[in-house]
């Protein structure tokens, strides 16, 4: 029995008055745990009975309001004077009522970057980000996605099987960012170690240390030797970012970019390889790939619930009472499937979904993100034309967590490819291929896990 069948009448948190057997209103609906990850739509459908927003728990003991209604979500996103982003306004946190060990705190804590700032400070930081991203040469991005994708595919194509997440979708965006942000080999390897460690949650403290240290080195390097890259453009921007501000914008850009990129590539591949509409992945023409990506943006947006707002005073949101300083989270996923939207929304108004956010904080990297996703998927399908899922699509599982829509793994099989010259393994000396990756070395100095230097060496050969 799924959540919907089981809980439509008695949702989790339902309390019965012993004397009268009258059902009391549920306290909160948990967005953490395996049940939510298995069938999030059942939770969104249930929450709609509360009106445009409903009470949720993001992690045990951490309560918030989730906006599920499309029009209400747009209203919140587009009214920054009433709904602020600076989480220093979060009352429960400042009053010590938030569990200190909550796993979602790092995603909600204030940092001096464009996502957590409002008003003139947001304009200043956002200007530096958008102007720098606007300088990206899309032809160069295309060429480099092609090369980086070829390098990764080369690592596993001889095996006849791969996990398209760990072997491909997770690494590709990080390698692309290394290129866009102008990372030399050794710093790039450590950035990949740091970000992968944070996403995997394995030794996150060490990963964070390596990440911060390598970003400081990157900033120092670019101050001394500017280049044609996003780091240099951010640094040279007229708003004059300090080194500390530089680190925070870089963490945001790479962090906000890599995880959804991984998930859009993986979720679109899942559709292309399993859904009859997409002919099981055997037609890799551009339109079909773009259709699958659009399908994911509407129906499984990689950032499912986020954009945490704090009302600056007590507000009535179409009948829902929201108190000042309480976290109000936008469900991009629920808003996209709002029953009040027309059934043909997906074909008639392709871009009306909220997967990129909306308002002053909308994703500034939509165009490069779309280009990279299309090219990454096309390259894989063209290189391995008979690729198919290695397991039944129904057996695929999703990572728990309130914010992302992310597959755990995406096993695939294909006819092994024999290459005359295979790319050198990033695990020198052990003769393994990438998919059997041993634990990565945090120093990344030409040691195991040296993905970026491995690619640079391969590319120069
Ligand atoms: C499929 C890929 C992506 C999706 C679905 C996505 C989605 C989003 C969404 C929904 C927001 C709004 C969050 C909010 O309102 O708090 C956002 C913001 C942002 N995204 Fe993306 N994003 C993607 C890729 C990227 C990439 C590749 C980058 C960077 C290179 C990036 C950088 C950012 C930044 C910096 C913000 C914050 C902007 C601000 O607060 O002013 N995103 N993204």
C-alpha cells in the first residue's frame, strides 16, 4: 500500500482524541525518509488539502511550510519585499529550537552568497554571477563537453556495463566546471574530491576542508595569473568581490550546479532508456533528448523543493497563515503538477514549469545547463548505440532527502567497445577502470581519483 492509499484519510501525524475518536489535524508531513523518496507525488497530493501550502518536516524536528500551489509559489518567488531569503531571519534557529544535528541545516544556513541575500546586496552579488556566466563561450562549452564525455565513456566502454551515475553523470559536470572555472590539474582533482565527498556524505568534514583549501588556492592563483575563465571574470567584476566573497560564490556556483546537473542527466537517461515514448533510447535525435529533458523539468525537477523564504511579517498566503521568520519552502515539483494547470501545459507552454525557479533568484545558468545536458546525453547514446538499462526501470530507487529528486544508481549494459587506444585510467598503477573506483585520494596529486589531471593528460596525448 502506498502513502496515498494508506494516508489519504489518516496522514502521518494524525492524532485521534481518545474520548471522541475525532481525528485531529496532522502536525506535519515528513519529507525525509524512504517513503517520500519512493512516491513524492502522493505526499504533494495529500498536502494540497491544506490549501496553497501545508505543514512539513524537512528532517526530524525541523518544521517548515511547503508551498504546493503554482500561483502561490510564483507569488512568493516574485515578492522579495515580503518573502526574504536571508536565513538569519529564521526565528526557530535563533531561538535554539532547531536540532543542531539536522542534516538539512547546511542547505539552509546563511552564507554571504546570492542565494541567501536580499535587496541591494543580492543585486550586487547576482550581477557579478550573471555577468560572468554571460561571458561563457557556448562553442567552447560544446567542444569541451564532447571531449570530457568521450574521456569518461572511454573509461567504461570496454566493460559492457556501467552505473551511469557514478561513472558518468556525477563526474561530467564537475569536470566541466573545472574547465569553466580555469582549474589547473592538481586543484581540479581536489575540487572533485571535495564536491564528490560532500554529495556522497562520506567524510564530509574532510571533503569540506579540502574544498575550501583548494578554492582559496584557486582564487590566489587567479589573482596572480588571470585567465579566460569564470573565476577570473568574477574576480575582475566591477562590484569588487573580496576573497571570502569569491569563495562563497564559487561554492554556490559549483554546488548549485553540479548536483542538479547530475540529476537532470540521470533522470533524462532513465526516461530515454525505459519509456516507450522515447523509443527506449534508440533514437538519439536532438528533439527527443530535449523532450525527455523537458519531461524531467516538468515531472521530476532535479531541485524538487527548495528556495527557502522567511516572511518579513505575518502573512496570509491565499488563506494560509505564515508567521514572520518561519521557513517557507517552494515545491517546484508540486507546483509543476498543480491540478489547476491545464493538462496540455507540458506541450502548449513548455517553459512554464518552475524547475529553474522564478523571480529575482531564478537560476542564472539555465542556458549552459541545458546545453551541457543535451550534449552529455547525446554523446552517450551515440557512443553506445545499443545501451539499455541493466535492471527493470521499476526497481530503480531514489535518494531520500527533501530537496532533490535524485536516483541512487542507474545501471546500464551495452556491447563492449574495443578501442585501439584507451584513455589512461585515473587510478594509475592498479589497472582498474573508472567504474571500479577505489576510494579517492584527497590530495589528488597524480594519485588515485585524479580525474581532472587524468583528462588533461589524455587530452594532451
Ligand atoms: C539542471 C540543472 C539546474 C537546475 C534544475 C537548476 C535549478 C535552479 C533553481 C530552481 C534555482 C532557484 C533556487 C532558489 O530560488 O533558491 C537555481 C538557482 C541558482 N542556480 Fe541553478 N540549476 C541548475 C544548474 C545550475 C548551474 C549549472 C549553475 C552554475 C554554473 C547554477 C547556479 C545557480 C545559482 C548561482 C543560483 C542562485 C541564484 C540566486 O539566488 O540569485 N545552476 N537553480
